[in-house]
C-alpha cells in the first residue's frame, strides 16, 4: 500500500516526517516509519501489509512535541489505517505541545520563585471530562527541555511517557515538574542536627509543594487529588526528598518514586531514622532503583546499590509495597532516569486509570 501525506504550508522546509503508530508501525515510537519527500510536495511511504491489516497512526516530525494537530492546533486523534492500495492523509497543523509552563511561581515558604511545568498525557484535551492521577517531580527543569536541563541533556520525560501511554504500557498520568533553585541542597537535603540544620529548608519546601503547588495544580488541571492517585518522585537528591515527603505527608502522597536516591546524605540519615515513623510505609507504594554504574569507583557503585537494596528490604519488612530495580549498566544521569521512567510509572500506577 502507498501512504501519501500532504502537509500545510507552514511545515518547516526540509523537515523529515514519519508515521508513528500501533503494532507494526513502531509501537508508537515517534520516528518509526520514515516518509520520503517527493517533488510534488507530498511525503510518501510504501508498506507491504496483509489484506487484514489494521492499525492506528499519526504523522510526526520525529518527536511527539512535533506531532500533527487539527487545523486549530488541537490534539489530533489517532487515524485508522486499513489495508488499501492508496491512502491519502492531509495534516491540518503542527506543534501541539503537551507541556505547559507556569514561570515565577511564588511561595510563602521558600525564598526563591521557580518555574512549574506540567505534562499532560495524550487524550487530555480530547476528553475534557476525564480526571487523571498526578506525579509531582523535583528538578523539574531537567525533565523536558534541553535548553534548561543540566548540560543540555533532559530526561525527555514527555517523549518517553507519551510513547508508553499510547502503546498501553503506562497509564496516562499528569507529570508536574518543580524546578530547583540555588537552594537545591538545602531544600532537598534534610539534616538531623548540628549547625548545618540552620540552613535546612526541606520542611519549608515540603509545605511549598503540599500547600501551594498541589492546590494550584488541582485547581488548574483535571486531577484525581486523593492520596491514592497522587505521587511524588525524583532522582538523586530529588529521590531523597521524595522519600521524606512521602514520610512527612502520608495523607497526601500514596506513591513515591525514588530513582538513584542520595541515601548517603547526612550519614545515611533517612535509612537510620526509618523507624521513627512507620504508618506511611504500610499504605505507600515505593519505587526504588539504581544503576550498577552509579559511582566514581567500583566501591562507590557497590555502596549505592547496597543502600537502595537496604531501603527496599526495610520498607518491605514494614508492609510497604516496593518496586526494586537494579539496572545493569545504569548511570547517574538524566538520560538513564528518563528511560526508566515509563517502567516506574507503569508499576506505581498500574491500577490507576482516568475517570469521568
């Protein structure tokens, strides 16, 4: 079969186009089936398919952020594809963005404003009455955008998650990214005692997330605000503060994603004080993972894995539902965390689906 794609006049010159679709069309990878640019301005693909072939697809520019839209710029529903000698597709527009930004988000509790960014899963705009579970994530500037991410390397959280949601591997979840500031270590690193505790902003940061960010998100977006549908997550120091927030606010967070958590912080403060509050552990689902290359030396890599293993064992003994993963070849990097994100979301939210 021949698929002919005709594009609007504002399509970037020289843009490469692709089909992204179900099953043999790439399992919703955004750059699965390349299209060939033709002299008449169309883009074409030739597929050898059986007579009973059925699939769904969309046209993209290689990323979900550059997927086709309808002529008004709204999300386009997946197109149906049936075996036929010739199929013609007219793209209405480009540039649907699934990430919305709230810059200069002010707080009464922490001294610095920051950007809060929100990724909305596919179907959010198409189904205006559905409500969705939420995961609040730290280091939000690293999640989606190369121009704000550390060293220009983001998680690509929107791309990884959209692919997994469309393929049915991950339930649709709203991701809320809360950017860090110059006070990152003070906000993400609780101290047990001593002079350093003077600069400990972790409790204030917790109030910022729970009393300011979450109410705003629940007002502005169609969320499922109850604790069983609400998670908190991050990596490295962001993973550490996620564990503390799950512990401090058991009535708010029923899920916690701690990727490569900095459990070494303040002489393993979190691990050694886990017994001070056990109620949250019996009702919280915790994802804890680490790669086996997260350290400057073999001993450092082994210590990281040991601490995460210890955390998983302690939580299980106290009744928590724990997803523990040790990743062969996994590094301490945004790229590694982004690749693992859909798997963590699938485990944490496997029973959680949108409701009307």
